[in-house]
């Protein structure tokens, strides 16, 4: 259950919107990149934007959609990039470029603007459009203290202090908090979407200050995560919106308001080819492939869930991780693609504290580099020996039964997102707290949906899904279901439920892990009423697809590449 209440941190995006209508400004030669490698990103299970980062004159932005690239180049949030062709949020690119080592962040943006105009023929203009947002207003009376100007300025996160879970009891509800000092209401509103778990409430929408309060203020508030499955008796909860109302005397309400946006007028789907020899000319330092030092030991009995943290300076802290999880992530495979794993591989937990080399000029430890080093660490310390081969494993075909989807506007963006389509205060997850996954899909073909299912619901879908619906065209729909294994957890705690396969080990919420990836284990595949045939209120992905979409996932055997474990030691070698 800890998997369902562990904390996730929203990605930080720069947010100064452009305020006047202009074409791409002419980019002066001194602010151009000297050389650039631009290419399509390699496919990965959980794609997410990494960067931008700028070290030693090398600029890197990887796995970025065109929306990500425009947002980074013009300093706007992703949801403020509008217009453009349908593929803007689907295709992904890597940009590695060299510029002046002393280039400021503003100069880096200008260089990226020029690169996008040159390589993708991008043309944009700034505008103002009615956008969905949340308005921050004063309730009956603001419960804030006027700041005296002393101390630091900003809102400091107060992490939860969870007591150990003992005796098989229910996990405690984490209480999150912020201590804010010398904060203007404008700064508070602007930063709210980046607060821990705020994404669950705001669904990526901006917060606009409409309080009319001038000056700076001191205040504290506490809240609990919203829309996570918490069984009865686990503790009291208060949402972010209710906490701001009751503790601060402020209100958050959905509004439509004109906001500055960046409009994509034209852009090519494929960049122009790299110049000959450009990759070699960039001289990007090779990232380390092994940790400088690593301490590996079994986790203590008090450990609950997994934690995965990459700190500045190359330090990596991991606790409560199973070897099975490490292998599947490092080799980019899923449960059904791992053969010969002993039972302890998914049961025994380990803590890892490691340090990567951070010599001057080296790329340092990023998400991708850490997994390369963890792969080497697992092989060395657990004496892991594997080989790859083709085997017939259980997979799924997506078939049509009685389709219920809506035909899409062919000119709209092809995309999917976690959360409702509009911030109108209505969210179907509020009716049943067990249905914490709400996926909104827009202008997507059935082939695209089948391809994305493994990313959307990795707890249920472990191998690629093939489209066998025979349905033509693109579709709009929403899918509302429970995390994999949820019904089995509640059955254990409350004495009900279908039983069946147990949930897998508690998951991890780390930067870049896709929604739902923290919950492992495979859900039951039988159909049931969307109103929750399970006494717990849980609805599996399979039930949701059949009852909500009129489609069905049919199991079949298919030949795919697997990783076979030939040898692995249960105890790591000594530190």
C-alpha cells in the first residue's frame, strides 16, 4: 500500500510567458549554437523530458516533444504552447549542442529558438487566449500574518513524519506541509502548481492570483495527498483546496481567464540532417559507467516502500528496493520478460548508497547514467549472469466489442494525460477514491492507444499490445480505473475483495516514472461492472476498457525477447 501513498514531486518548469505578438526574433550569430546534434529519441518504456542542462558549454535536452522544446526555448509552461500539428506532443527528440561556456540561461533560450527555427523551420508568435486555470481569491477573511521582512523568502516543504507500519495495520496517511515566509500572493499562486502532490488537484493548470492582497505574508498550511486509495480507518485527510480554505482563508476555484500563450504557426515533423562529423565535433565527455563507491546492504525491517533519490554531486540514495525492480528497470524489461527469477528476487529488499564520479567536464549523474551504473553494480555485487532469447509469453490484443468512444476532431492534438479534460471542478475520481487513475485521450488511433497502453498502465500491461480492433480514424475518450493490485490489498486489510494474484512489491515514485508505474503486480483480467464489481470499489484496467470503451484485451501467446537469469546470488558481496 505504501506504493499508493508515496510522494511524487512535480517537474519544475520555467514560467515567464511572452506578452507581445512577434515572429521568431532574428538570432544574432554570437548567440547561435556553434554545433548541434538533433535527432529523434530512442524509444523507451516511460518517456519523459530530461533537461535542459548546460555544463561546460554543452547543452542537452533529451526525450523532448516539440511542445517541450518550444516551452524551453520561450520560457513558458507546456500548457501555454498551443496550435500546431497533431503530433506536437507525441514525437520526441534529443538536442545536444555546443555554445559559449558562459552562456546565461536567457542566452541558451535564444540559441534554442534559433536552432528550432533552423532545423525544424519553426515559426511561432505570442498571443493571449482564454485558458482554464484556478483563481486564488480571498474567502470570508484571510488568515495570514503580515510579514516583517525577516528571514528567508519562499515556501519551504515540510516532509511527512510517517510512523513505522507494524502488526499488519493500515499505513498512516502522510501529512504534507509548507512554511511560507515573505510571500506575495502572486508568487504563492505561481508556485502552487509545483508543490508536492498539487498536480493531483490542479491537473497541470496554472493558479492566478485574484486575491487583491498587496505586500508580503507569513503563513503555514498542511494537507494530505488527494485521490489516493486510503482504506477506512487509515486516518483523517484534508485536500490542498480545503487546507487553503480552512487554514489560510483563501479559495481555489476553476476559472476561464485570458492568459499569454505561444502559438505554433508552422513546424516540420523531421529536423534537417546533422552536418557531417557534428556528433564527433561536440566532444561530449563519456558519462561514468560504474559508481566510484557503493554500499549495498539488506533493508531494515522498518523500511516501507521504495525511495529513489539522485542528489547534486553524484550521490545516489536508494532504500527498500528489490533486485527484481532494479533488473527490470536497468534492462528495460517487464515482469513477463524476466525468466528464471527466484522468489526472493521480488521479496528481499536492499538499501544502496552510492557515489558517481563528478570530475570537471564530466556529464555527472543524471537519470539515464544512474541506471547504467546500477546495472553494472547488480552484475558485480550479486554475481548476476543472464542471457537473452525469444520465448512465447502472455500478451494482449486489443479488440472491439461495442465501441463507445467519440470520434475525434482530426485537427486536434494527439495526446493523453492524467486527469480530467477540463478544470471545471468535476472529477469522476471524487465519487470513488479507489479509481485514482483517470486517463484522458484525445485524437488517438486504436493503433496508437494499443502502443501506449504499456506506458499508461505498466502495472497491468507487461508486454506490447497489438491493435486488432479494425477501427479506423481517431478517437476521444477517458479511462477511469484502479492501480494494479489495489483490490488485493484492500481484500487483505478489510477481509473482502476477489482475491487472486497479490499485488507486487511496493513501487517507487522517482522523477520520470510514469503514472501508475509505482504500483506493480498484474490485475485480474475478467470483466465486471464499471460501478465496481469488487466489494473494495476497485475497477481493473480490463474491466474499465470493456465497460467504458466497449473494447477488450484478449490474452494470447506471442514470441518476444526475454532476459533469462542463469545465476544470481541472494547475498551481495561485502562492501
